[in-house]
C-alpha cells in the first residue's frame, strides 16, 4: 500500500527472491547484487527492482539452455544514480517491447519521479539484456 520504498528494502527483496530461485534452478542461475551503501535510503516505487529481476529471469535466463548470470547494481553517477539489471540470457527477440509489467513501471516512475527517472531496455554488449533506470 506504500507509494515508495527505500532502495535497501527493494535490494533485500531481490536477494531473498534470488536465493529462493537458486534452490529451484541450481547451477543454472548465478547472480550478483552490488549497491552503493549511500543509496540505501533512496526511494523507488515498490517492486520496481523486483519486476526488472523477474523479467530478466523469465524472459532471459530461464529460456536459455544452461541458464546464465544476472547482475544487479545500484550506483551513483555524476548527475544522480542508476539501477541496472543485466543478464546474459537469450536477449531481446524483436527489439525492446513493453509488456504489462514494464508499462506499469514506466507509469509508476513517471508518477513518482516525473522526468527525473528514465527506464531503458537494450541488448547487452555480449548478448542478453540490460534494463536500466536512471534517476537525475
């Protein structure tokens, strides 16, 4: 029922989710989460990061024979900060398209952050997909 959540809580939820999923997928899933501790109190729409992680798993890593690696990062930038979810899965099929989850995220970002937050999807430099939210 909250309109925002601290990034620390979102990161904790992601770690719990990935730990549970690790039990199901075993060696098919490798993951890392790195976050600048100074960003812990930054606020985001609840479920923002988890939605990006679930999308990376469901659309990128689960369909890939042998699984892959997921990297989640929260880092400061000169003009703000960013969240990055990168996988080495099957990649974008026909270019970035928004399903219901991503459409909802874009709406919630616009509602809570206006033009100060931007979500992008792109092919990873060596395959897979990179989802990035930049906060200015």
